[in-house]
C-alpha cells in the first residue's frame, strides 16, 4: 500500500517537475504574468485609497485601510484560485498546443495520478505568483495585517483550492469534447464565477438572480472567509459556516470532475479527438 | 557499441511463451474496424484488420497515405477505441488491462511531439519518470542513446526547438527506447530524415530487436526500409490488410520483377506514394 502510494507520488512528481521546468523556460512570459498580476492588484488597491476622492466624502484612514485590504484579499485570492482553475482547465488545450497530448495519454499513468500531479504543479505556480504579488503590493501600499488570523485564511484558501481543482477538472472536459471551442467555454465558466463570487464587492449588491449563482460558487465562501480572517481575525470555528459549503463543492466537484474527465477521454478515444490537431 | 537500454520489460507473468501458448504473440489484433464521421457520412478507416506479430519480430505495414496505417497504430496504442474487434498485447486485453498494456508499449509517430522549449534531456527524463525510470538512470541512458543515434552531447541540453527536424525525430525514437518497451509501435519513424539519419535509425531499430528482445511493428511507405528491416510485411489498402508475408514470399507470390514496388502496384493498382482516394485528412 505504502509502496503503491510512493509509486503514484513518483509518477505525479513527473508533472510537477515538468511544470517547473516549463516555468523556467517560459520565464519571460511568467514574468509578464507576475507583473500583470501585481499591476492589477495595485490598481484595485488604489481604487480603495481613492475612495474618499471618488465618493467626495471624508473617510477616516482606518476605514480606507480596511477597504484597501478588502479589495486586496479579493484580488489576490481570486488570482490564486483563478490560476488553479485556468491551469487545470487548460490541461488538454495546452498539451494539444505543445503536441504532446498523445504521449501523455499513452503513458502508463492512472488519470487520477496525472491530474493530481498537474494540480500540484499548478499550486506551486499559484503560490509563487500570489506570494510575489502580495509582497510587491506591500512595497507600494501599507497593508494592515495586525488583526489577521493567518491560519484561518490559509485554511480557507486550501479549501477553495480543492473546490477550484474540481471545477478545473470538470472544465477541462470542454476542450476534450470541442477541440476548437472548448477552451473558450472554460473561460466563460471562470468569468461567470468571477462576476458572482464577490471578488471586489459584497454579493449582496448583485441582482437577485445573480445572487442565486453566487450561492453555488465556492469562491463566494472562500473570499468572504478570507476577508473575515484577515480583516477581523476570525478563527476557524467562526468561519465554519463558510468553510463547509466550499468544502462540499470540493468534495463533490473533484470526483464528479474526474468521472466526467474519464468519460470524456473515452469519448475522445472513440471519436478520434485525442490527438494534437483534434 | 551496445545500446544503453534495459532489456525489454517483456510479457507479464503467466503469459510467457513457455507457459501460455497464445502469448507467443506479442500483438494480436482481430477484426479491427474503425469508422469516422466526416461531412455527415461514416467513413471506414480500418475495415476488419486481423494481424498478429510474434515476439521478437519486426513487422512492417506498408500502405499509401490514407490506407489506414496511422489509425491502426493509434488503435493499437490505446489512443483510439476500435468500433469492432479485439487487441491483445502479450495476452493482455488492450481495453480491460489498459494500464498494464501501456507499460509494455511505446510509440513513435511521424511527428516528433515534445515540449519544444524543454531540452532533449528534460523531455527524456520526464518521459522516463512516466514509465517509472528514475531520473538519474534516465539521464545516463538518455545520453548513451542520444549519442548512439548521432546527437552530440553538446546538443542534449538545448531546447528542442533549436534542433533540426531530423534530430527531433531521433529524440522521439530515443524516448521510446528509453522506456524499454516490449512492443514498439513505429509510425513512419524515418519520414523526413536524411539518408544517413534514416540508416542510423534503421540500424538502431534492428539492434534493439536483436539485443533486447523487443517486438516492433512499423508503418512505412518506404519500401526499402520495409525490405531492409522487416521479418514480415503486410500491405494495407483501403483499410484492409490485403496481403502479408516475407519480402521474398511477396515477391515470389505476386510474380513480379523482384521489387516490393511491383508487388505493391500489382496488389493495390497504384504506387505507394499516391494517396488513397478515400483518405480522411488526419485520420488515416
């Protein structure tokens, strides 16, 4: 049993090592994305700083500081989960673009191990991006983390990561089934999740029909939970009402996504879609 | 120079030729049919192919573009599910025992498919890991195989996109050999290579079989290559295996002037470099 787990971990590590090697080779693009992430986060934070000017009302500095952190938590947490989602949803499209899809799917690696390896590689990338963005933003803008409960925030993010891995795996099915339009469909899923999850605003400002969608988005709970943890120091027991819905999405979406992926792979093998040109 | 690969993984326990009669066959395909939907019509790419390849044999499938060679190879390599028929590899069913079959096979396609930004060595170490070869061992063996194939050590760590098409194809061949497959599927492995590279690869293929007990199924439309390498040759025409035998048998049986080209012409009515009329772009 332990030997088998070690074997599968070794196989999964192949994908992590590959992703890290690709990050090094595409370093200029990675740098571009990191800078883009930093600039986006800074831009959003400056909206917070400009709140008194924009609103035309005097706002006390502590309220402004809270507003800035509110926005930063949303943008950085979304960046993290968005990367996890994108990288996993792009598994098929990326391999097709590189021309390696046939070799990856011919390899004697169980699909679960393959996807776990890709998810691990993605998390490495998302951590590098998010931590770099956070520290870069803190160079420009004072961020008050004096009340933060880091453990609660990291736990919320971990729960959200699992949920987004599941959504990413399920969305990776689209490029498998629709070689030309599948990736666009995955991006639309991501865009809708961004809109309804309260990344930059409370979901209560959304129209009622969109609020219904926010209930099923794991990001809604994760971002709200991270805000309470980092702004108000909420501990895990206080956050439980936000943890369990996100956890539930993860517990459901990972196995459902995996089953959908395997079914789509089978369909692709029947119809000849499992190849570089689709 | 000995090829730096492990002996082929070989058939699984219980399917050794000495223990199970049927496992003398490395590959057994029965009644393989594959249809594709194109422009609202069903097109038959492979129309009931039955073939078997014995352990240690080099079997060449000859066919024009569109004859169904690549579709058949994709079906044998688990990338395509046949509509009808069964395939066993060393007695293992390709559907029921898919993972075990994958451990026994590898494939080289006509297009060298790699992470082009990564070096040959990085690609090979990655491929090795997927087949359970430790990275340190993969590095040593990769160097030896690449040198054996004529790629200088100085090129091993360059991004693959900087290597020529021929070199990339050699790296693809090295990748397949690195995993020591018991059954190697070569889909037009020397297409696009210059004469010298072609010969190097052909010698390597033969050495791999002779020294490491590998079984090789290759598709080609290079008649010289088939004659030079193969123990047996099958001709695929419009998705059907229309004839098979040794080169000498085929030339004798079809009463031609002693060349495989004549054999091919007399069986199919066209030259091997003519496309089949019913070719589906990219599928056959």
